[in-house]
C-alpha cells in the first residue's frame, strides 16, 4: 500500500468499467486542488490511441475527434479493435506512450483508464522512484463490462492487484464519487 505521507508527487491509476465513475473521481481530485491546475494532470493510456485514430479519420472527416465523448461512444468497437491490433504488435505500446508523456516530475497525475495488468505493473516499476503510485478501483452497482475485452482485462486487474483503495458506489451518485475524489486529494496532500 502506498503511504499517504510520502513527499513525492502522486500518480493515481484508476481502474473500473466504462461509466463506473473514473472520470468523475478524477474531477473530484482536480476540484480539491484549489484551482492550481498545474499541480494535477489528467492522462489516459487511450490518449495515444485516440490521437492516432484522429489522424486517420480527419483526412475524411476534419471535425471528427475521438477525444469527443459522443464520437468515442459511437465508434467504441473501432477504438477497441484498433487498440487490440496495436497491443498484438506490442502489448506495451500504450504504457510506453503514457510514460513518455509524463515529463513534469513535480506534477501529480491521474490515469483514468488503467485496464491492463501489464500497464499497471510497468507504471509502478518505472515510475515508483519519482512518484507515489496509488491504485484505485471504482465500482458502481449495476455497471459491468462494456465489451468482452474490458471484462477480461479488468477482471484480471481485480484478481491480481492489491488496490490501495476500492471505492464502491450506487448508481447516480456523482456527488459521492466527487466527494471521494476530494478525500483522496486531501489524503495524499494534493491541494
């Protein structure tokens, strides 16, 4: 378990099914930061995947971006299959891209889509000297896997990771999820 009183900055690795509240928890951590936006950065393993697909589709549809939630939902199967294809070639492709993007060792980071065990382990191994790596599982009653890939990967995470925090919520409790984000920010000294 990560010690809350360690002076190093934090990397939160948030795991959970789609629509479980991971981004809402991240919002709560950021809101508790008292407006110092340079202290907390939100990143995702899928950022490099979305950027790559944006480059491909924008030659046909210049205004389409997979960073837009509606486009992401509409073409989720494309994102899943593209990610699967890239991971077949190099199962660590997305974790290396994420780590390469963590350049400010004084900032805290929130990774909102920790879905694969190898990625969790690599972040912990490569960054634990400079950061406190805090693992968080978010579960919301009635929310299950969005697809088979998510069910398999997050199922493995749940079986294999001794999470620092397991947070369970009822549906439609965004305020409770955000409040838990505030609590985590305070617990780890992110203000």
